[in-house]
C-alpha cells in the first residue's frame, strides 16, 4: 500500500502545480525542508505514481482550443 501523503508532500505538490519548473531550492524554502529533502520527496512521489513530470503544450499556439478542469477532493 502507498504511504499516505502528509502536509509537506501536499505543499510540495502545490508548489509544482503553480510552477512545474520551480527550482528545488525555492520549493525547499517554501515548505521548510532542505533541497535534498525536497529532491527525495519529489522522487518518492514520482516513483509512487502520485505525480508525473510532463510537458504541457499551449493549445492556442497549436491552433486548438482546450479546457483544463481541476478537481480537489479531501
């Protein structure tokens, strides 16, 4: 069974959702961990399938229209 997410994991995810290329040093300052701690947490979240690191295209630049819907549940 996957380890449950704690508050720090959730704050790291929030940081990445705001800016996916945010440096680990900035995330570390925002969540109160060392850079190495953030790096380990992100690696763990990725390995566990909680997050994916992907490139997102700009639909408008590609001549498409697209909508993103985000739902957060507790």
